[in-house]
C-alpha cells in the first residue's frame, strides 16, 4: 500500500498572505541563513499526520466530518511573531494567532478523534504559520530584533469556514502541497 505524507490545515486568505509576505520580506533584509517558506505553502497546521497508508485518508476524513458537526465557522486574529523552540535557540520563525477559544476547542476535538485512530495527542499545540527555518546562528541577534519588532504586529482577521486535508510531497526544491479534501465547518 502506498503511503502519503499528510496534514490538516487552515488556509490563509490571499489578502492576509500578502501582509505576511511583507513581514517575511523584512526578515529577508537580514543576512541570516534562513530558508523561507513560499507564500503559496503558508498555512496554519491543525494536525501533522506524517506518512500514512492511503486507506487511512477515509478514516481521517470520517473523523473530521464527525468532529465538524459540533463546530461552526469562527474568526481568527492573525497576530504576532515568535520562534521555536524559543527566541534564544531559533529553529523556526512563525506568525501566530491571538488566543482563540474556538480554534483551541476545534483542535482539541480533532486531536482526540485522531487519537482514537492511533495518532499521538499533541503536547502543547501552538497555532502558528511558519515563515522560515533558521539553519544556524548567523546574525541571530538581528533575527531576534525582527521577531521582537513583530511580536504584537496585527496581520488581520479572517473567517475560518473550512479546513483542508493536504498531501505533502518532499522534493529537493521544497515540499509540494496538494489538497486531498476540503471540509466545511
């Protein structure tokens, strides 16, 4: 059986992607060894499944549909920047979502549902959109300054009315994402 690398995501409205790209462009002014995420690949991950058997897609889809019966569309406020694992040891630079109880509830319900299918529960889910991955500490202090600059920066609000199960194909040029199925809230 073929395996596919997959994840569940919230896609970002184009107008907000443009504002996020403006932030990314500002980071690009720093001479740092950062691999940036192309705008077309930017998203908020709800669950990363990793490599799964193709027949698992139907089980995951059924699980998503059951969970979404208890959730309505909601609004998120895309705001702020940060780093994983932290701002002293930067590996990932991200844009966040202001604290949102509907999103947390949705993610928790989905995670519990996926756990019944054999997937591990998320330890500390933090809603984020990766804009870049830092390869080494070159000019780390300048990167830290940019993260601080955008720490409370407001990108904008958007409605979340659907989530998307995506396939990720890794290539030497970077991942290629394809939509498997869209689910309406």
